[in-house]
C-alpha cells in the first residue's frame, strides 16, 4: 500500500516575505498567519493548507524560461476566467513574461519575487 501523505504546506524562498505574502493574500484570499514577520511569513487556507515565504539572503529570482536561475518550484491556480484573473494579478504586481507555452490553455505569470506560477481554466 502506498504511503498516504496530505500536502500541508508549500514554502517559497524570497527577499521580502511580508511583501510576497501580501501579494498572495490578495490573489488567494488566504488568511495571514499571526506569527508572520520579516523573516518568515505565512498564509493559511480554511482547510489548513499553508503557504510560507522565507527570507533568503542574496535571493536570486528564477528567470523564466531561462534555466540559469531555475524556477525551483511553481504553483498552479485554477480560475474561472483566465483574462479576468490575469488582469487582477497584474494589478497586484505580477508580471506576464513573453514566453507563454500554454497558448490559450494556461497562462504563466511571475509573482513579485520572480517565481513563475500558472493560471489554468476551470476554477
């Protein structure tokens, strides 16, 4: 029988944990963790899923799609309307890189710390 594991947390490296947590809070509606600070900030979803943001000295942002500074990890978010979600996230500080391998099926955006993340339809 395979090990049954429940994903409980995802943690991203960054230069400014509170700034990145603020971006993802606006984007997801997750609640801020009460012990968040300048070294480690977190957001929690109602079902307990936690996204953490940890300060790394001399942080180097991934360079999408260049692999000289690899993406390390990326998140996928299902949304009801790709255009609407993209516009909102761009207003919040995301960046849309020129390289878009998904065509009309998904969108790649970069969060304020440079991490690639994808928007997919059907949310």
